C-alpha cells in the first residue's frame, strides 16, 4: 500500500511481532523432553532490569540464571516428561537454592552424574563444578534414583574412565534428602549419617548476628604494622580484624586491624552499604574461618578482635563449649559432614551451624584442644608478622643460655629450633588424630571414617635443611620452611634491631611509633640516623656488614663470629668468594624482595616496613 507517516516501517514491525509470537508459542507449549546446558550468570552480573524480572517471576532460583533455567525447563515439560540438563552443582547444596531444591524433589531425579571440578579440559580450577541429571515430571513416594559420583578424579579422562568402569554408583531414596537441614541432594549418605541429624544442631549452641562491612577496606583496614602499636586494642582506634586467610587450624591468620573509632563505627551504622555487628558481640571470644576454602579450618577469634564476611565467625551461648566445638569443627567428622551439606568452596555460617552436636568426653576433648591451641599459637607467634612475636627463635635460645655462659653457634640454635618444631608438629598431629578418634566413636562412624590426618594437613611449620629434604607426605603443604628461610628471617630480625623496632633487651615491639625510649637498648644500640648503608664494598664504618658482625658478637659471642658468618652464607647460597661477600650480595640484591614478600597481603600487594 501507499507509505504514509503513520505506517512507515510497519512491515518491519510486523515481521518482528510475528517472530515474537512464534517464540511465545514455542515457550508456551509443553514438551515430552527438554535438554539444555544453560548459561551461568550470577545476579551480580545481570542488569537491573533482568534482576527485577527474575525476583518477581523466579524468586526461588534468582541467584543464578542457570537455576532459573532449571525451573523454567520444568515448566515446559508435560507430566511424566523428562528434563535433562548439565549445570553448576551449587543448586544441590547452597542455601540460596534451598527453595528450588524443595520444589525439585517433588519430581523424581531419575539419574545423575555428579562431575565436580575439572570435568572439562578447557576449564581449570575449582570454581566451575558441574552435575548432569535427568528428571521426570512426576512424583512417586520413596523413589530410588541412580547417581554416579565422579568428583574425586581431577581430570576429564579420569572421570570418563571411572564412569565407563561402572564404579562409584549410588542408589538413593529421594525422600531422605529432607532429613538433613537445607535439603541438600545428599545421594551418597548412609542411613547412619541420616540418623545423626536427629540430634540437636550447633544452631542451639551458637550465636550468629550479622557481620562487619566497612564499605571501603582500603580506607578503613590496615595491617597492624602500618599503624602505631599503642593505638591497637580494645578502646583504641584500631581493633584486630579477622578476614579469613589461608588454611590454618586452631590459632592465627589475624594481622589486619580495622578502624574502630567512634566516628568510623557511627559511619558503619549509617551508611547504606556498611554493617556493624551488635554491641553485645563486641570483645567476645568466638570461632572464625575463611568463607572461601577448599578445606575448612577453624580458629580462635580472640577477645580483642572482630571480623568481616571473609572471616566468617560464630559465638558461643556458653563459652565453656568453645574448646569442644572448635575441636569438632577441626575434625575429620566435620569435614565429612560439610561435604554433604555443602561441598562447594563457600563455607557459610549456616553450613557450620547445622552440624549435629553430641557432647561426650568433654574434659578429655577440652584438654586436647587446649594443647592444640598452645602449639598453634607458639608456631604463629614465632614469626614477626604476629602481633605477639617476642623474639626470633634463634636469638631466644641464645638469650636463654647467656647466664650459663654457654654461648653456642647459630648452627646449634638452628638444630634446637628445628627439633622443637618437629616435636611440636608430631605432638599436634597425635592430638588431632586422637580428637578424630574420639568424635568418630561418639558419632558411630567407625565404618566410614578413619582418624588419620595427613602430614600436609597439619598447619604448623616443619623445618628442612633444603627443599630436596621435604618428604612426599608434606608436598602441597604451606607450612614448609628451610634452613634458608630461617636465616632470612634472622637477618630480618637483625635489621629490626638496627632500626630499633626490636631490642635484644626487650621482648616484642620495642618501637613502632610513639615516644622513643633509649633505655630499651643496652646490649645493641640502633642506628642513630636511621639509615643503613648497603654498598658493594666495605667503604663506611657503619655499613650493614660491619653492624651485622657487631650484632652477631653480642648475641652469639665474639669467638663464634666467623663460624656464624660461614653458616649464614652457606644457608643463603648467594654468589661471592667469602662469607662477608655472599651476605653483602644478599642485602644488595635480595633482602628487600624477601622483606616485601614477608610483609605482603593477598590481593593488596606489598606493605613493607623498611625502605630500600
């Protein structure tokens, strides 16, 4: 027809409308089968418009687009039709999908291949963990589905071989899933374990009431060595701040401080993106852990600390339960149950609090856990990135023998320290295995668990002369140190003595801001101008090697100077013709790099104390 202003582009519009109608017809029909690999997109990666639509129409699955597709595909199936999908496995466990799970188990999961991580060669890491399942849109009471668990192999080929080999098959009664709080798809669980959940849960013994969110950690959070030490603590500007950290049990992983001044606390209360825990939980002992972790590990939250979402925490209704509960949480038993309620890498507060709680042999457990705390704290406080670091271990053993006039070499003190660490490691391992045995017996899981703890899962340090001496059982551990590491840390302590941060006459921090007190330094005086020359030759009378020799004479005796220099040089392994030359090259080329590595923060980079 004739083109007028009111029908311009009408043909194109009609074409688009016909396409939309055809699409609507497809989406409105019912099918015998739907099959899909849906898109993965969390709510934070979607537009406001899409998120608002999902909240309104798919409130039970809105946390991720793949879960919305699970729900939507179910709508497209006729009764007794089949839905086949491969998705992320998080819908099976996370609390954000609990309502979706309860909907899904109203229909029957016919079978599932639980793939876990690394199911596809082109996708590495632990983040993408998948499952493939077939669901029938029908409901039969006590229906038994078939499940294949392939999460253990760490490669695509390994999973394929296990599947084709016919192993790792489970037949599960779907109605049993509701026996565990949160209704996880726990197809591999035994009847004994289901019965354990009839006991009281940690919900009844713990408190969780929010978390702190500063809204801007770069502004409000520091490492403790970045602020004056006199301003840290209860009723001071800065309070210690648990933010998670690496795999470590019992004690440690707290080096950050948060601005806890009245002005900042008022800001946390008022700002719309900030949060602050209620006052009744301030300065209260608790249990903290890392929100994101492949392997859960629980630590003491001290009185003088608080926490953020990265360092999730719970408190006790009765503090006398603290040792017993942290003992359970650090046991093989909890790790086993955790993989049932949530085998993802996000360990949420709810996942911890739904642990079944049976309390027996409390005195025995408390005594074992006390010793575990002591060993872990002694290890943590042996390194200068601990707030409670007092003196370097190789200097401490030397100081302890001064009154007996038995000054020995650094090599002797290294052997003493290495043996002490080895003994502590072995005793902590024995304690942890004894705790595992007690809890396995209490919960009646002798047929499912052993009390053994792998060497690499003991989270205090062992010292080896070199990396070549590290046994296979320790491979993968973050708690391996070598002779070189100990000598590097000794030299770091020496630098601290030269600057006055440490003193041979005072334990702990002698100076970290505030007023200078010259009376703290008797045996070895810090550098007057606070500048330590490092040169490629001995030009200046107060250069770093001259000062090191003076310091070594004071600590270990003048008669041991040369043998101690030789030991340091041999451990460092740097280039040079003499011990002094090797040590000088270390300070010239490597010290500041090592210093920045020691005083660094994951995700935040270097936080050095001294400057090159």
